[in-house]
C-alpha cells in the first residue's frame, strides 16, 4: 500500500458515462485543488461510453470492461463508482482490496452538487463587498474539503502528522495536533464516540498487524437518509516488520456496522458542514418542507431549528415572500436546474433584501428528490449600491455643470465621458462621440500621442495652451490640464482633461502684446533718431565740403575735386547703408506679422535689440554686460517673440535702477541638457516678497501709477510657456533680481532643417 498523504492518490473509475468524463476533465484541468487525484484506470461494459472515449483521448493507461481488472493496478488507493447502481457498488465493496478506498455514486454526486453550488455562490459574489467575497471563498473551501482526512498516530496513540484536509475540516493548525494525544484531539474535535472502537483497533493492529475501523462521519443521500463513513486504521510497519504506529483514513462502511452507529457519525459530519457555512443553507423536500437547516438559517428566520424542521415557507414567511420562494422551488423541480433571484422579505419587523441560489438534489436515478438553497441578506450591499448610484449621479451633475470642458479617455484614446460644457464648446453631443477616438479633436494624431506619452512618463500637464478642432472644423485656442486617470490599485487606466476656451482671451493678449510692441517702438524712436543723426551729420559734412569745392569755380583743380569725390562718396554710401540698417531693424521689430520663423538665434536677437537699449541704459547710468556661451544652439521660439521677452526684462531692469542713477545688467547664457538657459540679472533694488507670489499675474506692476500697464511680465510668461519653456525668477529686496528663461534647443539644427528639428508649441519633446 502506498501513502497518499503527499501525493495525488492513484485512482480508478468504474462507470464510463458523463460523470466519468466530468471527473477526468476536472482532474486534467486541475480544478480540484489539493483534492486532486491521478486517474490511471476506467472500467465500463460499454467501450464506447463518453467517459471511456475521453479516457482513451487523454491517455489513461488501464481501460477495461471488467472493473475487477482495476484491482491489479500498482499502488491503487481509490475507486470512484459512477454507475448509479447499488448492486455494482455493493459488489465492488465486497470484492475490493482492503487498502483500496471506495467513493460511491452518491458521495460523488454530493461532491458534484457541492462543487456546482460553490461555483454558483462565487458567480453571485459582488466585487463591491469584500466581506461577501471572503465568505464566498470560505464556502469554496468548505465545499472543497469533502475528501477524506488522514492522521498518523504512533504506538503510544500520539498524533504525529495530519493532512491538509483534516486541518481544514477542524480549523486547526498542524502544531495544534502534532504531538498531542489522539484521544484528546478526537474528543475535542469530534466529541465523545458512541462506540469505543479506537482502543480496540489499536489492540487488533498490535496483535494481528491487520486493519481495523472506527465510526466518525455521516452524510445524507438524495432521499434525505443518513449514510455513514468510518475511520479505517492501517498499521505502519518497519522494514523488519515491527509496528511503529498506524494510519487513520476515512471510507464508507455503512453496510458493515449497525445503522445507529452510522447515523450518529454521518449526522456529526453533516452538522459540521452545515454549521460552518456562513450563508443560510437548507434542504427542502419536494413538498416544500425543511428537512435540514444550518445555524445561519435559524439566525436569518429568527427561530430555533426545531421550529423550522418540517415547516414550509407558508408557515415561516410572509405570504408574498413565501409565494416567491415556493414558485422558485417549483422552477428547480421542473427544470432540474439552478435558479438565482432576489426578493424582499419582512423578518423581525425589518424588510430585508434576500439573495438566493437554489439547485436540485438528484437521486441515483437522476430524479430531483429535494431542493437545496443558499440565501444571503444583501440589504446593506444594495443600500451601498444605491448610494453609489446617487453619488455617481451627484458627481456627474457636478461634471455636467462645471464651467470647464471635462473629457476622460481610456489608454486607447477612446472617449469615456464628455460633459455638457465640452458639448457646448466642441459642438458634439456626448452620445455621438463617447466610445470614439479623441484624435478628431486634435490637429494631428502625433499631438495626442506626444501628450499621452508625456502624461504616462511625467504625470500631469498643467495649463498647456494649444489649438483644438470643433465639429464644424473651426479652431479654438484652449488651456488644457491633462492628468492620468488611475484605478484603486494605482494603475493608470486613462486620462482626464480639463480645458478652458481661451480663444477670445488669446486674441486680447495678442492685441495687448502688439500695443506693448508699438509702445516699445515709440520708446526706441529716440534711440533711432540719435543713431541716424550721426551718419546724417557725416553725410552733411562731406556733401557740404564737396559743394564748396564746386562753387570755387575754374580755380579749383579738376584733379583735387576728383580725389575728394573718390574719398567722400564711399563714406556717404557707408553712412546711407548704416541708416538703412537702423531703419530696417526698427521696421522688422514693429512688423511682427511679417516674420514667421519658428527658431531664433539668441546672439542675433541681442544684436538686433541692444543698440536701441544701450542709449536708454546710458542715460539711466546703467551698464549692460553681455556674455554668451560659445556655440549656443538655436532655440524653439519665434525670434520677434524672443525680442519681446528680452526687451521687457532688460527695460524693467533699467527702469528699476533709474531712480538711483547707476547699476548693471548682465546677460549670459548656458546650454543645459537640450535646453538653452538665458539669464537677465541686475543689481537693482529687488522685488518685495508680497509681489513675488503674483509677479506674473496680469496688471501687477512695481512701477509708479501711470508708468506701467502691469502686463509685460504676464506676456513674457505666456510667450515662454507657449513655446514649451519656463521662466524663473529669484529676487530679494536690495539684492537684485535674476530672471532665467529656459527654452527648448533645436535638436541637431542646420539651416536646411531648422523647422523640422524644432518642436512646435503644441508638441512635447
């Protein structure tokens, strides 16, 4: 005989019908958990039965028409009888080897019904309630614990080992039973035995070294009759034949012992099974009378067990609920199938929602002999669900009435929600766009993929200004905050975007920027006039001298006049070119719409604007110092907008130091990890702390009333952010001010591919 404590038992099946095929499939698919078995043989008088055919298909080694041939299988430990024939079962019981255990068709059917009931309970389990899930698992464990228990006891009747089934059945750990007295463990876990056969079994083993049995279990067949199981005790021998202890196993020996002993053992087993069930578990006969209930059922009905057994639903429940229950019993009896339903029941003065699963109990002939049921009070769960629905509606109402566009998508870019403000702004109705890709709202797929990639790898994108497309094809400028949408486990499941239509605001800002530019042109006009006066003076001096020479008449030598013309005319031409350059730079600065380059050279930009600012700085007693990094790459910004930012920052520094009549402005740059950092620093009076927090807000100014609009820094901030950059400020009172402009550098830029290498303001590196 081979121990099966740590290995799947070697098993053979008698009866090759659908039940055999079902057992083989569960074994092959390993759905039996630790109750798994190794089926190596199948016997059936019909070699073409479905189970026999499947056994051949999966390669079962021993297939025969005579079940007795199965006894020759090495290490055979278990026979499962699935013929539904009491005669065959009795014949196997009579002829099988003593070390081979038998599970008859009733026990197998009960296991199947319990397995199916477990699946039904699991399917009903609601993910919203963790307690229901835990209870479902507990039911699954109870149903999965049907296989036999195993105890190893030494000659002093001390427990040396217990298998997992035993531990699960009795809710104990191995350390709780190992090394303890068998008698104490048996009494504490199983109660006092009616027949004291344990001592007798050990005496038989010690004297004869043969098997003995003792009664321990009971269960009910499909007719509600009690069937009994016994503890079979087998000797453990050393190689020299000496006894070291025994193995206690469970098997059906109902026909070998007195009916009273079998009834008491089986009742104990069924009672334990029923009482451990956390759901109200009960069995009713075809007449609707309760023939077995567990403690949970008594608690649910508020009655003692003796007050329930033999009664019907009409005697225990309100009329309406009893009618529903009886009708569902009839559905089970007629359809021979499982049913699930919910109904409201008034119990103990309270109305509860009862969720019930009912399934048929079949006898050996396949006839429904009883109805089993599992019921659960799900009132609290339904209240939670109702509250969730109310909360969802409340939150949806907030979203629908929010003054911003709120759009959520899944990771594939499909729209999941689309609030009313989004409908109003985009022109789509939610029902026509939910479930579709969000890409039509963008100018290109690449823009969406770039934004999604940035959210996945970098988190939330805040106040990103870009252009979106309405249903009618028109464009609108929006400020968008895009964030990852995560589930309860913290996994990203999509995105949530909150947007504001800033089309009108952007147009207003553009107008203000142009007004600021025209104002700057006015401020620069004096400098331009001064720059042009110098070359005009040179031109006037040369032309006046030449005119004097021509007026002297014939007395002037022709050669001298030619020499003076050759020397003076190039100087006049040079001064004219100088004037043209000055006016060209001024016109270029004033006519913003004529320049559309998307990249700028910091050095060139400073060359264009510093001549206009040096004069103003000199008049204020301020010196401008310039130190740029050699080989500085181009930056991703329109050159005129970069001019706008630099002029604002430099003029602000000059104005801040004008009252005291001296100071310095330093302009320097560095190349830092794909970005150009341009710094404008001064040693002026600094900025107060209360102003620092709102420095970039519109209409915030440190200048006296009437000398500034308060829009300059706000415009600078908008320009830099629009081009994917940052503008940082560090200042302390009386410690000067340090502005840093961080702009994306053009990647591997050449004159031929500047536009392709520079990412636009609506794209993300």
